[in-house]
C-alpha cells in the first residue's frame, strides 16, 4: 500500500497563473502585509456579495476570531454555542478555545446539516451564539436560525460557491462566515482562511486580533488588545487571487464529476442500498466539495476502504462524529447513541476520489472497483 494510488483522493488545480503570482510576490520583496492582502480580501468579499473580508492563516483561525468577534470569549458563566456534531473537529474546537461549551444537536438525515428547528430546540438562556456548518457544501437553513436574534457564525469551509434557496450565496446573509483554503477545498492557498462579514466592526476586530492586537492606524509595536498571529502571507494571498480567477471553472468541473458519479452509481444504489448525498431541493444549490457515499447497512466500511486501497483507489472515512472523539467524551461526557443520525453517517461515510479535472474514465474506474468490492462482480 506504499504504492501511489492509481486515483488520488483529491488534487489541487495549480497552473502557470499561480506560479507567476507567487513568483511576483517573491521578487517584490514584500512577503507579508503587502498589497495582495487587501486585494484578495476585496475580491473575495465581492464574490460573496458582502462588504468585508479578513484573510487569516487557516479556517480554524478564522472561526476562532469570528467567534471572539461576536462575543464568545473566555469569561464568567456558562456560555453555550449550538453547533453540529457532524463536522470537522475544528468547528467545535474553536468553541473550546474560548472555554465555551459546544452544544450539539443531531443532523437532518437528508442534508446532514443541523436544521433550524433542531437549533431552536437547543437554544437556552446560556446560548451566546449559533455555529451552523454547511457540511459537504450543502447550504444550512441560515434564514430560519435568524429568528433567535443570537449572533451566528457560519462554518462555510466546505461551501464556497453554494447558494441558499433564497438565491443568496452562502455567506451572503452577512453573518461572519468562515471559508477555508487547505489544499483539498474548492480553492486553495496551501493553508489559509477568510472571514466575510457585513459588519465593519467585526472586520476591524478580526484584522486587529489576527495581527497581535494592533489597530490599523498604530505603529508596529503598539498593541491595544490581546491578539494572535493568524496572518496570511502575501504569497498565500497571491495564490488565492489566482485561484479566484479560476474558481468558476473549478466549481463547474466538480459539479460535472459529481454528475458523472451519480449517473455511474445509479445501478449500484438500486442493487445494494449504497446511499448518495441528497439532491438539491427548494432552490438550494450544493457546492460540490467531496463525493461521499454511505455504504449499505451491515457492510464493513473500513474493510471496504482497505479493499479499495488494494485496488489502487484511495478513499477515506468521512467524517467522524466529533462527540465520539475520546477527548470530547472525557471532557464533556458524550457517549454513543446521543446523536444517532450523525453517528450513522459517520460510521457508513466513505469519501471517494474527487477533484476538478477528474475524467469520466477515472469515475468509471472508481465505480467499477466499488461495485466489485460491494457485490463481488
Ligand atoms: C477544513 C474545515 C475546517 C478547518 O479549516 P482549516 O483551514 O483546515 O483550519 C473547518 N470546518 C470544516 C467543516 C472544514 O471542512
């Protein structure tokens, strides 16, 4: 299994534009806090249709600063943040950074997002913010969550390009919304993230805290609050600008690959009960991030992964439920059975190779191998 897989799980699209953009920054001599930072932020925010963007060193850093900016800070009393147990661990970790409590509610079996009604059932007098996740690029019901009047921070790490049923892009409601740019996301800067917002005060606070608490008009060594180093370099911002230039093409290619997969898997769905992600409904539009299937009930998902690997197909369990990590069980007392839909999705979820530029032949190969493993054909 040390051999390179025939078909990798993910692969970024990097071309001459990215190479030239990075080279230009290297030759400029200004590798951080240069002109690419503001340019990337402005272009990204314009794409979402909100006034502000703050580029940061990772999506996780963006969540941390966005939560702080809406008031989730260490301090007295119980502070709860309602969120999803079916997400990447960074979502809930960002709540723990400020010693607040992530309150999980189970996800909807179709969308795998926490619904607005489920959120409502978990809101208490201790709730200080909502942290919905647009998992696997499917838009969560943000409009329905606004009725509580609580701050909302959106985890859109997997959802750049997704559109709500009301026609606004994810992030377009103006709440602080985090996007992530690790190499497998819809666009990449190597490592990096962005928080968009309609609120200039939130933008100012995040810009200060990512840069050691410095106010924009201050000298380099003046600091007016506790801050972090969560800056994004100009090298990464240049990559981001180049990636934005090809984002529509990459999103269209992902959607095409997903359509090929759906078509090629239709027979296997009927024969075995393997499940696909839900189709778009009510005008909402998924931005394709991963192609996840759920193996049929009773099938050993991890054995399926091993057998696919023997055939040169790289797949991954995707994704584990956060509340069942040992560290969360011990610290917050979670146990199996509390969020059965999330647990079932976590136990049966399998991420197939999926990236822009994947060919229809490669899709057919993956589907043929999956068919062989699941049915013996
Ligand atoms: C990728 C991801 C993050 C974290 O982003 P990083 O840039 O890796 O820190 C957070 N939430 C979700 C749902 C993600 O997929």
